[in-house]
C-alpha cells in the first residue's frame, strides 16, 4: 500500500537487540545512505538509514519522493536531532505525531447533532425524538455561524429538524432547505465554541426565548434545556468536551412554575354546558362533535390524558348499567409526526407516561361518564381495532381534530367574556378540573396521584393553589385570631 506521499507502508526495521516494548530510545548515532533501486513495481526506490545500529528502510514510488524524504532526514541530522531507535523518526517528527494523536476531535454543530440523534434514536420515543430535535435546532440558531448569506432563523430550525432524522441521511435535502443545509454543514460553529462564554450565553438565550423575542413557556424552556443537557453529556462522554458548558447557567427573569392556574378550572354547570356544546359542533358534518362528547368526558370525569383517551379500548372499561364503573388505560397514542415514529404513522404507540411499558392504572369513573360511554357505544359502536373513539373514517382521533372541536364548543357554551378568558382554553384543562375536584372532596393526595397517574409530589406542587377557594372563610379565621370578630369597630380605632 502506498501513502499520499508515495511511500510504501511496508517499511521495515531490523535489529539483533530489539528495544523494550513501550519505551522510546533516542540516539544521535545516525547514518544515512543514498537512494537505491529495488525490484518493486509500486515502490522501486528505497531509502536506508541506521539509528543506533538498527537498519531502517522506506520505499517510494518515485525517485523525487525518495530524495525529498532523504533531505528531510539529512536536515534533522544537521540540526543535531536525536532519532528514535524503534521507528527511525527524528525527535521533531515524534513530537508532531504525538501532538496529532492527542488532538481532540471537534465536530461542528451540524455533524454533532446528526451523530447524537443516531445514538438516541433507537431507544427514544417519538415525542422524545421530536423534543430532542427541537432542542438541537434551537441551539443551532446560536451555532449557525455568521456572514453574508447566513440563512434566516426559521430556515435554520427547519433545516436542522429535517437533517437530524437518521432516515434522511441518504437523501438530499428538500429544495427549499438545500442552501440552508449547505450553509450549516460548512459554517456551523465547532463544539469547542461552547467554551466561549459569549456563545454559551447566546445558546441559553435561544433556549429561553421564541424567535419573535418573547419569553418561552416554562415547560418549553425546561424541555429544550433538558434536550441540550443530554446532548452535552454525550459530548463529554465521547471526549469532545471536558465539561458540560450548561452547568451553572440559570434562566433570568420571572420564573414560571408548572402550577395550575385556577382560572382554567370549570365548575359543574360549565362542564355540562361545554359537553352539551360539543354535541352541536359539526352536527351537519358526520357527527364530528357528538363522537367526541365522551372523549372529553373521560378527561373531565376520569382525569384521563387526551393521548390515553385516544387509545382507550373496550376491554379496558367496566361499564355497569348502574353505579360507578372503571377505566384502565394501558396505552397512549400521542401525535408526533411521521418523521419521528418507527411505524411512519402520525401517532406513536407508547405505554403510560413515566411508567413501565406493561404497566396500567385503574381509575373509578362516576355514573355520568359510564352513561356517556354506553350511549356512545350504542350509537357509534367501536373502531375496527376495539377503540372507543375514532374519526369518521375509523382512524385515530388527531390532536388537531379534538382541539378544533373544543374551540368551537367554547364559543357556543361560554359568554364572550368567558370565551376570551383562560377558562378551559385547552381540553387538558378538564383534567386539571377533575384532579382539583378530587382534592377538594377530601381524597388523600396519594389516592389522587394514583388515579391520575402522577406522583404525590407533582400533585402537591401543581395543585396547591387550586384546592381551597374559601377565601371568605379564611378571612373570618384571621379576624377571629386578631380579635376583630368580637369587636367589629376595632379596626376603625387603630
């Protein structure tokens, strides 16, 4: 085999007394011979030299290359350099080779992101994949490089989200993203740029804010930071970085907790009005709303997550003619998009959130929800695979479908000032209402957590401000403690 300098890689050394393994023996006892010709078609020109009695040889394809190498060795001898008795190389070349061997690989953000997603793809859920891609694309805004012709931020995000899908590795980018992908592949900053405080601050800003400069939601920031953090842990593990550059970076500005806003909760009357309004949505278009009344009922009365309700099947429900029943969710079908699922379908098939794949949970449901589910089955039956809820074609109910129906129902059920308020703005707010009602009824937090599929810590943290609405009663307790109740005019005399 011939290297790029035309030298044979079959160079040989010979010695009666080989040096100890692992040791470098340097010597200035060096003799260099002229180039000779040997019987070889690929490398007929041979250079020989002796270091501490050991004969070294190197073969070359042309006499010019051989003479050039002889000149390099001769110059090292004239400078008084010592040679390695094992490899025959001058000391300066040994140092250069050692430095090259110790150089840390430093891929740019484009190449690193694609490498990292390949490492995570097989074990990550579809929604996790999408979340990681969003984190990498967000950071790419700070790592895209600068200069004339730099792509717009929105194009950078789209290009990165496309490029990190492993299945796209053998495909050319879409026409509208081609120039952006080419720019990012060439101009993205290397990972070592994250050692600069200026770059890390810009990355953290991108994680915290939207493209329009407004602050990102707390959950969005946490998800993005979590994805970037795991990517940096991978970079440290692979030897690209010595430490995670995100450590010590904190979000500035007002913090937003995951606590439930009491304004989103509906009372019993509002809940019934909303479900009734759902039944009127799309009534002339294949019963679009009526199919989803018990779907929202599962969220309002059973604290079911929307993705759990989408996957709910007949064997998972006990629906007696009278009294309470039960539902036992075992699967979720979140919408992730075709690019992120292994099946190529929009919905992923996963176990329950934060539980083992085969785990389930049984939740008692009140008679009103039992009745809604029984009436639904009597009118629409089950989907071909046994699911309770299906669209008009028998397929899975998409998140955009039940979102649109809900928005139309709010306009029908609520007066204008309520429709413009946060009240039940999302279908998920019905789950918050159900959990809050359980807590207000006196159920232990641990039991509420079990029924809802949360941890007690999450229930305490997110619902502490929704449990007690008796502000007037609390005020009376304060008055009694301060002695104002027995003397109503006491405060006027202060």
